[in-house]
């Protein structure tokens, strides 16, 4: 299972998986393109038979990175792809001199929280009503 760096041509396929994985607040094509072209972004994805199975991306500013998005298409879950993407992002961040990575996760999203905890992130505080539907976010941090 190999990750590869996003290319601009991947954005439509990523948008389609976003809509499947995040019914409430998926990133749309414009948001993906803006992040991708920002010059501060690094994205990794896994393809299976030409289909985008998992992907994730970080934005880097000085020595801090923000995990912007990460998802595995439903039929490809629980086989290590999410962890592999997270590992790729952390490795690239370290390579670029990043010292801390942050992320937000819904308080109801136990699967993602477990993945982050297992991979060295710790919860640092809660952001009240962070999401568009009013749900709170847990902010998590990993020292790299
Ligand atoms: C979170 C997500 C990316 C995990 O992807 P995945 O490819 O299934 O992840 P992995 O197979 O690498 O699992 C990594 C770890 O996450 C945890 N995990 C993943 N899915 C889980 C579930 N359904 N229940 C409990 N733990 C889960 C486990 O600790 C797992 O390690 P293990 O398999 O050794 O027990 C995936 O569930 C997803 O895309 N969810 C919808 C999008 C989303 O919520 N993204 C995160 C936004 S903050």
C-alpha cells in the first residue's frame, strides 16, 4: 500500500470521496483547489485500481502544521490506509522542520479520535460549536 503526493488532476476524485465521507461539511472543489495551490499544502493519497481510496492533507506555516483533511472511502476502511496517510503527512511535516501538528475532530467521531490517539496525538481543549451544525470539536496536538 503506497501513498503518493496529490496532483491537481486528483481533486475531482477527492471531492467525490469527501461528499461520501462528510455529509454535513465536505470540502468542495474550490476549497480543495485553494488549499492545494496555496504553496503551504502537502497532500498524500492511496489509489486502488485507479480509484482514490484514502487521502489526507496538511497546511504548514513555519514550524506548525494543521491536519486539514483525512478520509478513507467507506469500502476501504479498517485496513490501515488512514494510518498510512497520517504517517506520510507526519513524515513530510518532520522533513520540512515542523515541530507541532494540530487537528480538530468532532466530539462524536470516535473512530478518528482513536486513530489520532493511537498515533501520538493528545486532546488539548474543546472548541464549542466549531462545526456548521453546532457540534463541538476536540483540538488535538502531536509534537513531532
Ligand atoms: C477515520 C478514518 C480516516 C480511519 O480510516 P481507516 O483507513 O479506516 O483507518 P485505519 O484502518 O488505518 O485505522 C487506524 C486506527 O483508527 C482506529 N479506527 C478506525 N476506524 C475505527 C472504528 N470504526 N472504530 C474504532 N476504531 C477505529 C483504530 O484505532 C485503528 O487502528 P486498528 O485498526 O489497529 O485498531 C475513516 O474512518 C474515515 O474516513 N472516516 C470518515 C472521515 C473522517 O471522520 N475523517 C476524520 C476527520 S477529523
